[in-house]
């Protein structure tokens, strides 16, 4: 298993929604509006990307799945400001 970051930029609302649902189906968690993260092994990563490619079809968009090593994950920083 390895940690991955999946981000996408898709203008079509319907396709974007389908992509987010596929990410959830694979156990990824939404970390921002068009970004998901979580643990996937190599086979699941390949399977997910094939499904996302099929979902996107010939519509405009960009989907990136980036593995993140444990060392870099430990260095991650985040700033969160909750609404008042």
C-alpha cells in the first residue's frame, strides 16, 4: 500500500461529480474540492486511473494521481481556518 494524492481539473459538473464518486468508491478521502488522498496499492491505482479515464472519456479535463512517499508525507504542513 502507498499513500496517493489525486487531483483533478474538470469543467463539466456532471463528469466532475462522477470522478469524485469514483474516488470515494476506492476509499480515498476528499481533502479539498477537487483533491482526494488515501492509501492504494499499485493494482488499485492502475484500476482507478483506468476507470477515471473511461469516465472522463473525450471531455475536457486533467486528472493526476501522485504517489507520496512516507518521508515526504511526514513533512506535510497544513493551515486550516474554520469558519466563525
